[in-house]
C-alpha cells in the first residue's frame, strides 16, 4: 500500500543514504529500522566512523558521558548526543543533529540539522530536516489506551489501517513541536507545521 511518497515530507531524501528505501511507507521504513541501519552501515567509510558493537559514531560527533547507545545505530558527522540520552532499536542520525540530555530515540530516522532539545521521547518515527522538538515533547508509538492496538494514519482525509502496532510519526521538514506537546501514534505532519506548546495532535480520534 502506497498512500504518499516520503519526498512529500522530506525534500532531500533522494540525496541521502535512505534513498534506496524512499518508496516504503513510513511505518514499513521504521518497522525495518534495524535491518536498514545495518545495511547502511556496510557503506560507511571506516576511516570516518568508529564502529563497535554495531554502533557507528562519526569522528566529528560528540557523545557525552552517560549516553547509552544500543546497536545498530549510526551517529553522523557533527552530531551532538547529550548526557544520559538513550538510543536503541535501530537508529540513523544524520549530520549536524542534536539529541539533547535525557532524550530517548527508538527505531527512528532523523534527518540533518534536526534537534531534540531534552527529555524527549521519539519512537518508531521519521524526523525530517531542520525539525525542532522543544523540551518534553513526545512522539508516541503505541496505542496503549485501546484493546485493538493496530495503528491507523489519516491521508487526504481518509483513515487507513497500517496493519502494525508500532509507529510514531512522520514529521516533515522545518516543523516545530512545542514544549510538552504530544504527538499520537500514526501522525503525518506536513512540512513547516508548528505544534503549539502543550498541544495534543491525534489524527485518529475515533474510539476503537
């Protein structure tokens, strides 16, 4: 099922290492994050990355004390990872991104120059270029409140069942998520969207 192209949300995707998977739906991309990151790792320049236990950290990246990195993971050029961040489940962090102190990133792809301020959770998501998450903003990846937990997405006004139980959001380039905002599972955020501080964005408000 193809209901959108990732390039509608991330303009430069064809010029990144993820171009080979650009035709996948967002939830299929995140659902295969571990295997995809492992394949991306095979093409890395071993002189530019320190690689150990399926974790590749570019020589120009900064990883502070107390960070937990669980492979497979790629930390790109000029990336900053703040103290006590927790990165797990297959992640790719593109160049010049910032993952602030106390953030958790799970099974996600983060494009260049995006920033998680601090104390953010981002699960099973795709974050476009130059996206900013203010402190405490959360992207949920699981419908804990429902008996039937399969996640739906809304595209062109139509609610479609993804057939999976873990997917967070696709956040378009240059978007801004305000402090303490909550993004419900299955959300597709158009480029340059601003989510207000403390807001809830849930594209599937229908009770199941």
